[in-house]
C-alpha cells in the first residue's frame, strides 16, 4: 500500500504533474478558501513563523492528511461504484449518468488534488532535508 502513495513516473509529463493537465488547479480554486479558513481557525499561522522544525513537522502532517483524505475519497468512490453496479437494472440512463458525474466531481477530482498536493509537499520536504 505504501507504494501506491509514492509518485510514479506516469503521473508526470514534461516535468509537470498530469493532474495540472486534468484541471486540478481549476478544481482547487474552489477548495482553497475552505482550506485557508480551516488553517486560520486551527491557529497554525503563528506556528508557521516559529521555525524550520515546526514547518517540517507541519509539512509531514499535511502529507499524512493528503494520504488519509485520498483513502477516504477512494473508498467513497468504490462504494458509489458498487451501489451503481448493484442498482444498474433499476436506474435509467439519465439517473446513472447524473450519479456517475456527481461521483466523479465529489471523489475523482479530490483524489487528483490530494495526489497533486502530496507531490508538492514531498518536493518541499526534500528541499528542507537538503
């Protein structure tokens, strides 16, 4: 399972993340205000100014959070797909497509965002250790 969370060479193209080409930055724009609000509410602003060790610990915590959030969205994605497959005979084409589109928006793009953020966090951690 650990290997799954490591960045693969297939996820990078031309020195950039493939998630950028899939529209992660556009999707992230909607998530950013929520993340900043939560960040300020937790009082991390003062902690970020405390020093490099605190910053490194915070980056490690954020990296772990991206893993946790990715697993949550992956499980939700799989559960929704299982429900769709089980209920397929009872759903119309329109209902199936609407549920499928909602599932993509609520689970696939957040997975992409978590992977994209984790690559950036891991790059920062590598720079801090050098």
